[in-house]
């Protein structure tokens, strides 16, 4: 299986990568204190790196 890249992802794409519901993803992300705002329909690569570090790579 190929490595998941750190690149901009939407919430929908993240849910698909992790195979979780909207609620589950929202709970996981709410626990990341310094994530910043979700602007433009995608998380930035820096935000994705923080998410992967906190939750683990999908």
C-alpha cells in the first residue's frame, strides 16, 4: 500500500482516508488545540501534518 501524502485534504477526503463518520472526525479534530481554522474547504499541508501527528496516518 502506498504512503499517504501530506497535502491539502477536505474533511470529506479525510473521512474517507480514515473510514470514519463525520462525527468521529469532528471529535478527533476538536482535540487538536493549535490546528487553526478550516478555510477554503481544505486543511493546509501544515494542518494535515498536525492531524497525522495527533491521530496517526491513515
